[in-house]
C-alpha cells in the first residue's frame, strides 16, 4: 500500500483524552479514533492488526477441534429471563444495553452468549452421541461499562472470541478446559506477548475452576500474586496465602480504656503502643440483594489484614436464599448518607465491636433487622486482643472470644492476600506482586445455565441430564492494545512482527530523485510478491517526517533508498532494536523475508 493513497494522519502531540501509553500511541499513530465514550473506529492499520490476532486465535481454536460460527448480537429478553439474568444484567449491573422493538418486544445487545448457545444446544443436541461439542465465534460485544477507559482496553463495543463447550461429564469438560489452556498459551506466545496464567475467581457461578490470562504491564487493572518458583499465580481477588504471625499481645488483663481520637488502626496502635496484629477490627458493609433486601454486615478481621471484597461477595451469594433472594446486587461500605437510611442512631464508627447491637438497625421493610456477622480466621486465633467498645473514644483491651466477646458463627476466609505473605504451597516462597491486563478467561461452568434453561440430553442409560458446560473468552481488541502497552519506546509503537499491520516499509527520502523512486518501487513490489506485507512511503514529505512516522506506527523493518544506493545498497533499520545496516539491493528481499518468517515462527 502506498502511503500517499492511504488515510494516513499521525499526531505529534499526545491527545488529552488518553492516559496510558498504548492508548496515546494508537491514537497518535492513526490506528484508532474515538467516536464516543468507549466507542472506537478501528482504522485500516488497526483493522489489519485485529484481523491478524483473530486469525491466530482461529487457527489455535480450530486445531483443538472447536468449530467457528456467528451468533446474533440482538438477543430476545426471553432467553435471559430463562437463565435468570435479564434483571441483573439490564437493571442491577446495567451492563447490558436493552431496547424495545416496534412490536414492543424487549431485546438486549449481546454482552456474552451463554443464553443463545445454550438454547441452540437444548434444541439441537438430543443424545450423548453428539457430545462433546465446542462452538466459538469472533464478534463485537456490547457492554455498558461503568467506566469505559484506556481506549480498546475497556470499551463499550469491543471484539471478543467466545467459545462454549458441552459435555456429558466433568471429566470431558476438564479435557477441553486443558486444551483451551494450551490454546490460549499458544495464542499469546504467537502474538509475541509476555503473560501469566493465573487462578481466577469463579464468582457466583461456582464450578470447579477458572483461569485468567494476564498480559504483564504496569498499566494493568488487575493485581497478580505469584511465587518465583512458578508454582503459584493467582488474581489477588482469588489468591490465598499464610499471613504473618500475630505479635503477642501486651495486654494480658481485660479493661475498657479511653482512647480519644483513635478511630483508625494506625492512631490506635500509636496511642496504645501495640501492633495492628493485636487488634480485631470490625468492618461494616451494606449488601443489597436482587429482591431489594438490604443486609448489614460486620466483618471481624485482624487489624493488619484487609477484607477481600470478592471473597465476601461470594459468601453473600451463597447466603442469598436466606433472604429469599437469588443474587447479590451491590456490596459497599456505607457512607453517611447510606447509613442514614437504616441506622436508628449514630454509629460508634471507629469504635465498633464484633457484637455491635442489632438495635442500631431501624426496623423497616426490606431491611434485615440483624447484622450478619463474619469472622475471618486471622481474628479467630487472637488472644487478649484490642477491639472497639461500641462507644466513641473507648476500646476494650485484653479481650478474648467466649469471654468479653462472642465469636461470630460464620468463620470464613475473607482475607486479602498480599505481597510479602508466605505462600500456602511452600513456606519458603513469598508472594510477589505484578500488574496484569486480563486478556482471556477460561471457565468450567458446570450445569448452571443448562439447569436454569432446562437444556438436557439423553445419556447412555436413557436418562435426561443437563449439559456440563465450559466457556472460554479472549478479548481480541484488548489483546491487540495490550501488545502495544507491552512494547513501545519514546518514538512510538514496536509491534511484534506476527501482529504488526505491515511487516516492512520502504521509505524514499526524496521522491524527486528518480533513482531512489525506481529502486524503492521495485523493492516494494518484490517484497509484496514474496508475501512480505509492505508499505511504501512515497509521500511528498521531508525524510525526517517519514522516519518519525515509520517509527511511530511501529513497522518492524524499514528500507530506505538513500545515500547507500551509490554502492548498490539500501539502508535497513530494525524497529525493535534500532539497528541499521546497509544491505545489497539484490539480497535485501530474501534477508527480510527470512527475518519475518523467523520472527513469526518463534
Ligand atoms: P473485566 O473483569 O476486565 O471487566 P470480564 O471478566 O467481565 O472483564 P469476560 O466476561 O471474562 O470479561 O470476557 C472475556 C474477555 O473479554 C476478557 O478477558 C477481556 O479480555 C475481554 N473484555 C471484557 N470486557 C471488555 C471491555 N469492556 N473491553 C474490551 N475487552 C473486554
Ligand atoms: Mg473475566
């Protein structure tokens, strides 16, 4: 392609709308253009990158025996009502764009496709003989994200590969899950990315496991905890670890003491001269379930630890039926305004004890009249601890469970693992932290959707059984941008060869020089005919501008027909290493072909 004939507009300045390097660079280099919040046009370079990523995804998926299809983006609400997700997706979370057609029927724009695919399986798969089956698609998804940001990283319209598999047994599901694990590793390796596969939270869905694929980059929205021996890696939402031992308590007899202005752990420790690990802190949460019920929660946890809210959400989801609810809608630390809705009197904030009286909750319809009390394992083991006295400016010291404090019945792991903790698999390993961009997520769903939607097959014994399902997503557009986030320098993008929009660019420093033009044109044609996807910068621009642009857009190899022509050579520049060398004109095509092939293979 000749640049003079392309829509080719680069920006020298960083666009104000972009915060992270990859977003700035993709805008500056003319790959994408913002059309609205979380809505982007994929311009010709970007579209080529996306097609290359898609092709790699497709090849690796097909190699596992999965079959490509294309499912509708417009989805009737009935399917989502069957699975029980319509209200949560359109109202509670509000992630699904919902609309009404001219006949007054409700439809949603697909954020994901479990409902559609399960309906197809229900109607088309009758017998165990037809299983296992794995279908996938590469398609635009719609999600009304609360905070669309970072360009293609979190869009409201984005491209995803989503696959769904159907099985007769957990065993068969595990086999496909393993195949997907390998396929995803192959995809990311072929795209030239540094990544880590991590244990992930399976959330409300349960099932026997899920794994995320994280592209490692400082701008990543996720935190990964891992050990150096390579045996453990998990999303912080899911991670477990062994906390440091608590210091022994300096308070061996019980007393209530005045502790003015000690509403934080730090202030209290300073005032009392004790360690945060001597304290039981009591964190207040407010949960709202899908039937409108509000439940107030108290979590007692050791003072040097934090609550993992994802773990807490999972516990609450398990208890939803106790409140005649199906799902948890929101979980928040209630601020003053929120407290006013249910508190009968001012709460002793900062001085709360595990047994804060239930009469702080005003009797009202839709508000559970009692606190739901959890205690984390780190607090259960404490002796002679410090905790609030349920009275502002007072704490109790030297307290013990069963004596001065009742131990909450719900003893669970709610602790957030953190860097520096001892790993659960080996006491010699400590957890380390890294930032990651979640580009893929594979999931053992089990029978959640098939049971909800009555999707069954007949097994060998002639019994009706729900399908055992798996689902596997990879964010094609997010992956493409994350490649840039992982590979750039001050001059621009450094695309991995396998997904670069073009492999090479021929630059003519001076287009009025007929020899320069003739050699360039010849090389451009030869390279393309040899399968090296090549651009031709034949614009009437200064050489400096052309060099800058070629570096900004990140084309791996640049060939310049300049001064060395007099020796029968051209200058060849490698974008990744910035090495330049002069190569004989008659050798350059085969050399570059070799470089491209080697890079794509490795
Ligand atoms: P996140 O936690 O980042 O919101 P998710 O867990 O909701 O993502 P999945 O439903 O697992 O996402 O979707 C599969 C993949 O699709 C993700 O791993 C990610 O790569 C991609 N993806 C999800 N949401 C977006 C988005 N808003 N923009 C771009 N890609 C996305
Ligand atoms: Mg996910």
